[in-house]
């Protein structure tokens, strides 16, 4: 286990090791003691959830598979409401969905399509373009 400390003596981070490789749940803390990061490791590779907190609130959570983003990454506004979801398939972005802080979906993006497509949920955008089928 590798443990880092602030000059005040409080813990900055903890990283577990097995056979010289990161393995298990690592954690990071802000100087005030609030958790700032938590990651899962397997055999030296990120594998599982990687979560970041800011000002004591969850800011982002990613999923990893053998050191590659895979699955959903979710971002939150400081209010706690969902801001964005990015879907990965073997480290490539598949879909992005964004929300306004009020909770309504504002756009959906499909970058892996032959011609990347943005579908805006803004009524003025939709009414000025051809109808979405």
C-alpha cells in the first residue's frame, strides 16, 4: 500500500498493490478530508469505476475495462443533477447525451455514425430543420 500525506498529516491518497501492481480500490482526499477520487484497479490496469468528487459532491464517474474506457461516463452539475452521459465501447465514444440543469435533454450526439449526427432537443432548432424521424 502506497500512502501519501499532506503537510498537516492528513492522508492525500492510498494506492493498494499486489505483486508490485496496482490492485484494488485506490482513493484520494482533498486537504480538508473530503474524498476527491476513488478508482478500481486489477493487475495494474484501471478496471471498474473511477469516481471524482468536487466540493464534496460527485462530479464524474467513469467505467473502465482493462485500462480502456468502456461503458458509461456520467457528469453531474454541482447541484447534483445529471449533466452529461458519454457511452464508450472499447475507449471509443459511441453516444453523448446532454441535459440542461433544469433536467431536460438538450442534445444527443452519435459520433460513430458515418456522418456524425447531432440531434438537438431545442424546439427552435427542431422547427427550423427537417423533422427527425
